[in-house]
């Protein structure tokens, strides 16, 4: 049965990957990609969308009028748009951040409500407060910080952070807008009977991500090694031992595919979605991977002082989503790094103006 799906942020990394995957997997589906093309490098995805039969709509989720060009019988809205920088708004001007990540989500919700469409929201692990994450018990190993087996806080174990981790405290303006959106989504689910699911994603990565310092670190690391430019370990004494779990975009696409076609099983749920402890890496370890695959060794500065919103360690416990759906990550860190390297190598002339 054919479906009509609107993907916001449709020319971004996640949005374009999802739009192309769905259209090539389900050729009868009508896939619409809405994007304002603000993010650097988004224009590179336009020909990819067109070549794969995705309908691109130049618009902005901040403007509710921009939804009027879509059919009114949309089956699903996938909210993948965001100002994704963890540092966004910290210069004292949070207007774009709030208008995009909160007001924009409200516009998406109202459109989904009007269409009686299912609503999938791509949230973030950054909804969890910084101070609480920094209170997680850890041990220092040769190449990374690691979770201690014994933890005092709820919602944290040797597997990582689960959905019961405390939410009280500051988390960054970016994280606050996403959490505020989550709260409204739950209200729409209950009072308007809007089918919804929330995916709190960790570090997503893979080909066609235009990585930079504050978002897309794995691609940034590979690009700097590829073009032999310097990097820096920022914070935590400049050791590079801070750790994140990472998730290949292809793994996320498999989960969303399942959710689209089994919505009755996951309606109203909130899931932590990430690579977990098995697919985690420190910056120091990432440097080793990048050196090995590119053959290039570059200077890496050491900055001891922490920045605002830095965290020492974040590992996703994806036990809940795995139990409910059977989904689990397939790509290893090594495979992720290799995939990104091959993409940069194959498209280096297009990418150097954005990534170099």
C-alpha cells in the first residue's frame, strides 16, 4: 500500500538519507523533503534527492504556511529538522534555535494533526542534563574514560544511559528545545490521539554528513586527517579520552523503517537510540582509526580547559528499543570510519569546499 511521507530537514544529513532510503526501498511511496537549505553543504543533497525521485520543497518549518503546499492526506510526518549545534544560542541569540527546534516542531505537530498522520520525532541524547551526566561514576583507562560497574544514579548501568535517567537540571539550550518539544509531543499524543514516537538519538554519523566541531565529529575527524589539517582535543586535560557511542545512519534507517510499518506497537513510546557500548569510541581512539585508514598523521593540539556543554562520557543503553522492536546496531566503529573515508575519497572535489 502506497504511503505519503513528509520529512522535515529533508536536505540535511538524516533527512536526505531517510528520504532516499524510503523512496528507493518503496518505489510507490511519495516522499516529500522540506528544507530551508540553511546548513552548509545541504545543496549537495538536492541532486541526490531529485535523482532518486524524492520531491523537494524549499520551505521552513518556522512558517506554518509552508506546509500548505503538501497534500492533506499525508500518512506520516518525520521531524528530522533542527538547529543541531550543542553550542547554538550560547552567544546570547537563541531566537533561531528556539523558533526552529520548538516553534517549528509545533507547526509540524499541527500539520500532522490536521492530516491525522503518524509523527516520528528525532530527538537527542542531549535532553539528559549535563550536571547529572558528569556525576556518572567512571574509570580512566589508557585510551578512554569508561563507565564504572557500580552507579549511584537511576537510569545508568554498565550498559549506558537508559530512558529512566534523571531529567532535572540544565542541558544546553539545544537540549532544552528538544525536551520541550518532547513534552508537547506527549500532550498531542494523549489529548489529540496523535500517533507519535520519540527517538532520542546519540551521535549519528556516516556518508553525507557535513561534520564540524560542534556536530558531526566523526566526519570532521576523518576529513581533517584526509586533507592533513590539524585538530584539537578540547577539555578534560586535553587527553582525548572523552567517549561517545556512535550510530551509522544506515542503522537508524532500519529502525525508522520498522517504526513506520509497525506503528501500533510503538505508539507513544520514547526510545534511547544509539550504538551502545559495543559501538563507542574516544577521540584518542578515533585518531588511531583515522591515521590507520588514511595513512596520515596530523598535529592534534591539547586544550585542557572544558568548554560549556562538554561531557566526559555518554553511552546509550538501547535495551528498551531492542526489546520492543528487535532492532540493534549492525555497523562497528571500524566499518563506520571506513565508510566515511571511502565517501570522502570518492567525492573529495565536491566536499572539500564544505569539509576542508
